[in-house]
C-alpha cells in the first residue's frame, strides 16, 4: 500500500491552517495502480473513520467499481483537498428546537492550492495508468477551471496537468509529462441529479473497457 511521507502530511496540515476545514485524510490504495480516483474533499463520515469515500457517496463509488470487476483495494483513492471543508448551518430537530452544526461544502481555490503539493506527490510517485476525476473539483484541479464534467465525462484526455511548481506559488504550472484522464461525475451527483446515473454507469463501463489489456 502507498502512503505519503508524514512530513508531507504535516506540510499539508500547516498550509491549510486558518481555513474553515478540519482533519486530514490520507489517500489509500496500492503502489502503481491502474486507476487513481480523485474526488474533491473528505466529508463528515470520512473524517470520523479516516478513510476516503465511505459515506453514501462511497457506497455509490463501490457500486461503480464493482460494475467493472474492481474493489476498493484495486484502486488508489484520493482528493484535491485532504481536510474536510465545512460551513456552519442550522438544523431543526424533531422537537422544534434548532442546533448549529457543520455541513460539508466544496473546497475553495485557496484550499485546493494549499493541498496541491500532496496530490502532486501522489500523482508523480504512483504513476497511474489512468486518472479518473470524480466531479468538477477533481477535473478542474488537473486541467483548469474552464473544464466541465458535463461536457467532458467519459472522454479520454491525454494531456499535461496542473501542478504547483513552488510552495510560494498561488497559480498552477503545467507538467511536461502527459497523463491519461477520464472525467466522470462525482458519485454523490446521483442523489441530487438522478438523471446523471445512466451517464455515470456508461462512463464506468468505458473505463472498464480501457482497462482490458492494461497490466
């Protein structure tokens, strides 16, 4: 199993201090995976158990993997940001009272840049055959903010990706090396946009076809 150096995890924790985030979740999976999956950020359930993609979205992702004969152990799962971004909100209880609680939210650009060195290290050292981006955040982290999963899902993109050249940078540079990226929808998208499910399922079947013959 691959694990980033603890010094890099500590750097990630330091760089994201001051933002409304909590915890730090490590990527998980084998060295030299055929598939590397990149989501957006951990949520509440991931924070509790310290494992990426284990809530409702995680169950959907496991269904997608199972549809092409894979399990969690076969792929490397990570995200653009490794701490849970949250916002405070009000929840109404059954008895009519309200309580303040933390809700998940998408990471900001500054938070993505803060944790860029962690993802850059994973990509460079894992050398995956295919990078599967799950939703817009993972896709835009690699290929730019103009990219949209609704337009690019299921396509095979062979191209350079964004990385942070220096820790002081606030904008990304482009790698000299090209990577093979297949964007698809975030597994949670089917909860609020059920019409995405057929496209999501078709994307994963295409990923399965791409893997045939790839060692």
